C-alpha cells in the first residue's frame, strides 16, 4: 500500500511541474519543465549564505579502475528523495536530508559495461505508479522509484533499445542519450547523442509511452520526401545522413502542450561536401506539438554547420514585460555566445535578427552557406573575434585563417572563437521569473579547426603502413603523439585495463561520440594499429566498410594554448553574465574562476574554461561550480558580487540543484572532475545553514 507521505509527494510533484515557485522539490533537472533552473526557496539568502557548511557528503564508490571518471548529473529531488547517477552510470536514490543510500541500480550488472557521461534522470508519477527513467548505453530504463527495480511491463522487462525503430537500420553505429528526456502527460520525449562522422545515426526525436515504452510519435530532424525541409538536403540524404540530433535536453510549455527541442549539427561535423544545402532541421530550435510531434515553427541558428555549433542546452521559458504587454518567450543560448529570443507561440523573434555575409570555404567540394543569422540584441556573452593584439602567440596567429565567427575550417587551420565547447555549453542558463534576467556562464577559449586529406583513404597502390605511422596519421592529432590525450580525447595509456581488443576494434570501426569511424582504413592497417596499441590482433574479424568517405577529415580537437599551457589569448577565459531579457541589456558580467598560480603572481582574476551551469534562487543568489579551480560559489544575483565560496573535492563540472527537507534548505552539487586534466572524484556534496 502506498503511504500517505508518498501520495502527498506525487501531488506535490504534479503541482511543482506547473507552479515550481511553490515547491520545496527540484523534480526536473532544469527545476521545472520550462527549464528555468530557478527555485523560490529563500531560507539561504544574501545575508546568511556566507555561513553555509557541508551538510552531508556521499561517495558513489564506483570510479573506474584507472581512477578517471566524471559526474555531470544534476540531482532531482522529489518528496525528500534525491535521484541521480554515478560515474559508472548506476542510478542511486538517497535520503535528501542526510545523503544515506536507499537503493542503487546498476544497468550493467548483466551486460558489458559501457561508459559515457550522464546528466540526470526523469521522474514520472500517476497515483501509486512512480518511475525513474534514465538511459545507459543504447537502453532506456524504467525503474520503480521506491525500490529501484526495473518495471517489468515497460519494454523488454524494464528497458528498450534506443536504436530500434529509427528512420533506418544503423547497425552498430554509436548511439546513447546523455541528457534526460522530457515528460508531457504520459509521454517521455527523448533525444539522443550520436556519432559525428559519416555513418552516424539520424537524430529522430521520439515520444515514448511512459507506461509501456511503445513509440507514440517520431519527428524526422533529417526530413524524408514530402516533409518540410527535404529540399534543404541532397535528394537521397535522408537515407544516409546522420546527426541533427537533440542531445542537450528539451523544454516543455505544459499549458500549451509545446515542446522546444534544440538540435545539433549534421554529420560529418567539419566537411559538408556530401550534404550541400542549409540542412534543416540541424542546428535549429524546433517547436513541436507535444501530443503529435507536429512541427509548429522552427528557427535555424546555423545554416550548413561546419563548426560543430550544436545548440548546447535546453532553452529557458520566461515571461517578458514589454510595456504594457506580457509576452511568453523562449530563450536559446548558443555555443557562439548568442541569445536568440522568440515568442513562444508564434516563433516571432523578440529582438531583430539579421542575416550577415560570412567567409566562403576554400576546400574543394565544400560550399559554405553565404550568410548566417545574428540577433542584434542581446550582445554576445562571449568573444567572437580576435585581433593580433589579443593573442599571446602572434607568430601562429599570422599563419592561421581568421575572419570572424563563421570562418570555415581550412587546411592551414582556422581560429574558432568561442571554441568547440562554447561559449554556452550543456550546463545551460538560468532565468529569474521575477525579473526575466538570464544568468549564463561562458568559456572564452580559442580552438583550431584544421583539415587534411583523409587519412582513411591511402593511395590504392601504397603498401600498408606500420602501426606507428597509422597512429601518427589517424590518432595522434587528438590523443597526442605520447598517447596521453588532450582536450576532448582521453589518454590511451593503460588502455588494456579498460577495454578488450574486441571493444577497441568496435570503437575503431564504428567511432564513438566525438571520435570518427576509421572503418575506411585497410584491414592490414587496422590490425597494425591495434598491435601498436598493445593488443594481439589475431582472431579479430573485420567488417567490410560500406561508408562513403569524405575527401577531407578533421585533424583533431585542439585548444589553442600558449607555451605555459594557458589559453593563447588575453583574459578573461571564462565569465558569468546577467542579461535583462526585457531590454536586452547586461546587468553585469564578471570573470568566473581563477588559476591560483597566476593569482599568486598578482594577475587579476582571469576566469577559467568551464562545464556546468548556474541556478538562481528566491533568496537573491546565483549558485555555480563549473570552474577548473574546483570552487563552488554564490553571487548576489543583482550585482554579481561574490558572497561565498568553498573548495570541492574535485571540480564541479555539473549544474547544482536546491531543495528543502523538513524546513531546511540544501544546495547540492556533483564534484566529479575528470575534464580538462583535473582530478576525478565520486562525490556529491550538499550544503545547508548550521
């Protein structure tokens, strides 16, 4: 029998999805379906936040054997229970007031363990039926929220294959879901993360019946014949093209029944010679009827993307004041540091947007789109261009292609600012419904986009290359000549302790996340590469490559750093901004994060690159971790003045949440680290007043 307390919890959760300001919970990763990342709780406020102390700490105990892991999840809290994920992708339920474990579910207890990041889980309830929905690998699970056991009537004994019933058969192509789906009534609308090269899965957006797991509707982000947008691709692209997927999360206008779905780039990311055209609905904000999946309106923020300019975060729903009117709006941040603002119902821009000419590509076969859209307000929240006086490596600056925000990738290398990870990123923005002020953090670090002739298409008459030569041509650009990894690419040292030869073969042939497939390499060269990485290649069976290979490929993800290892431009390298969406004007902007070695030398606070985002509260506070220095901070939301900071066990590359239990307010954040060369941890830390 369901207790009165749990029934009350269900009622409170239902209420808070429509009236989050009155809730003590944080039932959705974005606080509520409109993704405000706001809580009306005000026990912790500007007058007492400096007194915050650790209330509890929880160690998940499941970092991988090599000690490297990440936690990017935002915990959700419903009726005093905290639900979240661990570095090993287990789901845990904790007592939110004490951090003690209630239950734990490991999705890999009976299958091969996979690893990828996870940013949270979904809660749904109808009467006594309370569920946690989350993804691990290709599978979407439904768990009983009270026990952590799979719901046997959902899909195949509690889970379903996300790769099933896509637009086409994707074989073993990479497909996971890193961000939680969105709930509308009895539907779970789920996006996906797919590969970034040829052969990637298409980015279909699907609505699942939350009870049975059956697909109720599908929206094709790469349009099929007779669908709107089909004409923006080559005629047969829908049969082979990939990407245009929604990996960053989805926002819901519950009262209107409208979904706001941000999408990413089409694949391959950096060369579009086989996908000429604007490529709708890649890089678009889609407004879909939540009941049917029908498109209501859309806006494409990048045409024919060549820069990996995925829309990086779920948009924020907010109500603006334009005297004498009140306008329900949707705000979308971008990796480029732009904020697009639209009427929620019609899609009409609420600040003017103009199409500006941008540079052409100089790669044969490529046709960059001649213009790109720029909102005239608000001003960008990250730098978008550089002068020679801005850089600390002027010699290299002169050798790189530069021409502003949309300079296409090139053989000599093009400056990308903001970098491939933003600007804005998956941590997203927070918005205060009381003032319509948007709080957004940004990285301000340049990257380099360089292209080369495809390493996977050696001359047909050439003798097979040795493993060292294959590694140098295909792998070293990302993982480094010393195999220690850099930027987005992990270290390959100790790889045999983490992956079997068969698992490594799968990654080489299928790609994984940011890593493209190298199935086009001759079989002899794939064997040589595996042996060079310390594995026996005997006994492995290689698949024939049927993918069409681009004549050009990306050299590798490279942050542009100086000889000291810092970003090769003058600070700030990371910021936090407050933007009044009513007027489009900035309330304040500050550097966020510091490097202790520079501060000790008397260098003003520089800011750091960052992952994870802010939340805002009725107590007048903005809480944010996100920075490389492993600090967790609280700022006065009106002025940007720092009011409190503490040091975490590892950097908190995640967005926090806040809630109340038994009359006490808590703020909790994952301190997982792991990115940007920082230490890893398995820790959640909650803070409260003494």
